[in-house]
C-alpha cells in the first residue's frame, strides 16, 4: 500500500480502500471485459486516460460520505475489482460490486459486500440500501440473496429492462 491510499476497512482476505488515480489501468481493464460489463448498463472507458479522468473527478466520497471502493487481495496486493455504495439516478443508496472474471466464484463479492453493509449501516448510519441486478445475472442476484437482501421489485435499471431490485434496512441487517 502506498501513502496515498485511504483504507476504509479490512476483512479476512480483503482490503477495501478509496479509489485513486493509480487504479486507472485496473479500472480500464476491468471495464474493457465484455463479460464483466454484460449486465451492467455501463459503457466501457475508451482509454486508460479516460479511466484516470473519471477517477480524478470521482467526488462521491466528498459529496455523499461514501462511494465505490477498490477491493484488494490482502496477501498478493492485487486489485480484484470494486465494491461499495453510490447514490443512484433514483436517489437511492445502491450497493454494487464488479470484479475481474478471474476472481469470480471465490466469494470476494459476498465478503466485500457484507463488510460494506456492516460499515455502511453501523459507521455511516445509513438506514436503507438497495441492490440491483439484471435478471440474467444469476451470480449477482445470488450475492444479494446471500446478503439477506429482500426482493423488492422488477424494474428497468440503467437501460436494462429486466432487472430486479433488492432492499435491506439497517434494522433488518442488525437483527
């Protein structure tokens, strides 16, 4: 870890820290994989420089007190992907995660998201969090369900017509 990295929390295997411009190449590569992006509704960055500009202008931490965090393997210090919150276009607090496909199926998304929820509810005092996924994205839906999030509704999400919304309140999380 270098001195510019702001660590938010750690789990048994992971470090979650604020994103920074040193993540630009990893961010670009993550979003360049069509399989990773398939169910997101997001557009890939056109270059490493565009990813760097995104990260330079990323203001969620300052504006909202939360944001998406880099997920780093504790042992290897490898950038695995990201996880965390954002205030979405519907003004709801949305839990999201995205990992390189070489790290899929290893429990990283669940581990990072569980730690994020604990931190968000108990340290940031957030009362309600949603999770959204394309109906075709069975793996992400499985993660939301493993987090004990509760099915809320079917709706479109970022241009994806067939999406599911899950929700979880602080009260539900802490019982």
